[in-house]
């Protein structure tokens, strides 16, 4: 019997495993290896806080591309949601922990199937994969930190994002009881007195999570959020009827012409009193192709000049959340500082944060808690993750041209240091950021998880005659209806 090992049990790994089990017509061993974050839930849906909401409406959160309403239908099975009228339920931004329950329940079906005839069962191993030993002609061996090695015919890398870049003091990662390098740690059990400040490094979606938790806990001190651009995520909004403005093949425009076109339409939308974010939504079905057609120089230019603006408009929060944050800023309970952090130094039980503000002035803030919400570390070549260090050393993977992730071919095959496509190792999810740019949210990732499973069952020779393959049109509609 073939063994498929999946490294990483967040959304991508879990849904790849579930789809493999759905697609397999004959026995196959699926081993899901996960550590550090709760299985199925991963980083995003591992929060236990009720105030942390999805930032995509329920209608577009199905985990399976071939059942567009699967998540909404699953919500209906829960008493909390069963009586909510359909139009309202579909537009809800439900707590992320509920979405984590959804993913967990999908996995549970195959971890402990009640149908004894199910050909594929998923085996969960809670351990860290630290290396993969190739063999010249056949299965590879996945080495684990503490358990027995796993011999596998194929391996899917679904390890998600790296942790945030550590803040260094004197060349070492900052360590202090008032400093939380990981925003998903339990910092809320250490809330300071209310005349103290909490300083958040970053002003994006994770900062918004911190703000919501403080609000929910009724903490009345001041939150100061610092980032170079000081930009907050935008709110979801209702679109307007706006004519199609993209040419038939927008990927052929190149960066310069594309920016000119988008800026023209943003200005036009502003004149109409509409949200220019519509432009980003219209581009979404084409984003991956546009990115793939950019030259390396264009990609670099996009990252330095436009990526911040793109991210702010692209990753939005629910409107009531945005309103709450705006009110807190107006009331002075939240302060946004534009600048870069120069130093974080211990000051008795607290931390003194030195900021070089964009205005040119240097300021010092005292934080009773400092939480790093700067987002995942971007570079892979300098990674300290054992698995990737070892795979890079072996030449089994190599970083994409921007060092944002690994080089992966369109069929998800990992490419080695010489550019050869692997028959054994595959990769999906945020690891493909450098190759695709847009590979972050469920609407893209669910398609990847299904397609990767199809490729793996085909390779194992256990695909059913009838499977769940989507037509191109279905796929298109599902991936991009935000
Ligand atoms: C806070 C947050 C909120 C989000 N909200 C939304 C939303 O509302 N809607 C939406 O569409 N998208 C959202 N996203 C984006 C998206 O859904 C997630 O990023 C997605 O869940 C990524 O899944 P993943 O499996 O690739 O990674 P992860 O969820 O990070 O899972 C990877 C798992 O692999 C484990 N792992 C890594 N390396 C190893 C190893 N060597 N051995 C064993 N295990 C390993 C990790 O510990 C982790 O458990 C959100 C993301 C975040 C961070």
C-alpha cells in the first residue's frame, strides 16, 4: 500500500488529506504530521477567542471547491446558527474558532470513520518533521523530531507561513516577560494595570485581533500600534456597478501599464464616491497569472512600491470591527504611530520602545506588554526551521527568485536546486507565495488542496473512476467570488 505523508496539519494539509481520502478508491495510507499549532485549525483557526472573526463572509468559506455552500450548510447543523435566515447567514463573519471546528469535524470523519469500508483512513502524528532523506529509486524517509521515521512514497509540504521575524537585541532574539514574540501566545492572561500601555508592533489584521481581545476583556488602558506605514486594514464594503475595465489578457500589460490603468480607475471611483478597492476585487481572478508574467524586476518593484497598499486594500475586516477600531482611535484609546522600531530595551518590569518616526523625530514609549504582530518572516534562505534548513542543505528544494518561499512547478512538484521537478515531493499554500503571490486565503487554498490530492491519488494509482474534479468554470467562480 502506498503511503502519502503530509507535513503540516493546518488548513492546507488537513484539506489535502481529506480530499485524498475522498478521492481514493483503494487502500492508501495517509499520514498527517503536525506540530506546534492545533491540528486542522492551524494558526488562523486555532484561536479560542470568540471575538476573532473570519475576514471572509461565510458564503465563500467552503473548504471544498466542489460544494460551494458546504460551510454554510455545516453552520446550519449547529444550534447557534440554525435559525438565522439564509441571506443573513451567508454574509456573516463568524468566529474563526467555529471555522476551526468545521475543519476539525471534516478531518474527524476520516480519522475515526464510522464507515468501515472507507478505503482511506488518515493517521495523525503529532511531531515535527525535521528532514527528508531521499533514496535513489523509491520511497523517501521523513525524519521526525521524536518519533519513528516514516517511509513515504510521496510527501506533501503544507507547512504554512514562517513565524514572525524575531526582534533582535545585541544580536539575540529579544526575551523578556513583557514581550510576546508570538501574537497567538496567551498574552491576555498577563494584562497590565489600566494606566499602562500595550504596544503592538504592526498595524495589520493581527493588531486588530489584539485590539478586539482587549475590547472584549474590557481592558481600558491604551493600545499603541506602530508600523512604518501606519495603515490599517480597510473595511469590507458594498460594490457598485462599474464597467469591466481590464483588457482580455491583463497579464500581458506588465507592471507599468497595469499601475497606470489601476490608478486611473481608482481616481474615477473616488470621483464617483465609491471605494477604489473595487479595482483590487476585479483584478483578483487574474492576480496569479499577472504575477507569473511579471519579470523578476517587476516583482521586486511591486514589492517595494505597491505591496503595502495592495495588502491594506486586499485584506479587509468586517465593517462593525472597522467601526469599533475607528471609534477607539477617535476616543484616544488606540494610537497609531508611523515609524520604525529602533530598539526595545528592558526598563524594570516593562519595555522601552524607541521609534524613529516618519516625521524624523525619535520617540520613546513605555510598554507594560509588547506584542509582535509584524506578520510572518518573509525570507526562506535564512530560515531557522530545521526541515527547511535540511532540505536546502540537501539541495532538494530551493528558494524562489524572491526568497519568499520555495520553487514549486504548476503541478505542485517541488523543484530542486538544479530546477528538476520532483516526482516525490510536492508543496502547497503560503510556501508558494513567491511563485503565485496570491496564495493566502481559503478561496485559493481549497482549490490547491483538492488539485494536489488529485495529482497524488493519480500518482498512487488509486483514483476513483468518478471523482470531484471541477470544470474550469466552476473553479473560476468558486475561487474568486469574494
Ligand atoms: C490570523 C489569521 C486569520 C485568517 N483569517 C482568514 C479568513 O478569515 N479567511 C480566509 O480565507 N483566510 C484567512 N486567513 C488565511 C488562511 O486561511 C490561512 O493562512 C491558512 O489557514 C493557511 O493554512 P496552512 O495550512 O497553509 O498553514 P497553517 O495554518 O500555518 O498550518 C501549518 C501547520 O503545519 C505545522 N507545521 C509546520 N512545519 C511543520 C513541521 N516541520 N512538522 C510538523 N508540522 C509542521 C504548523 O505548526 C501548523 O500547524 C487567515 C490567516 C491568519 C494568520
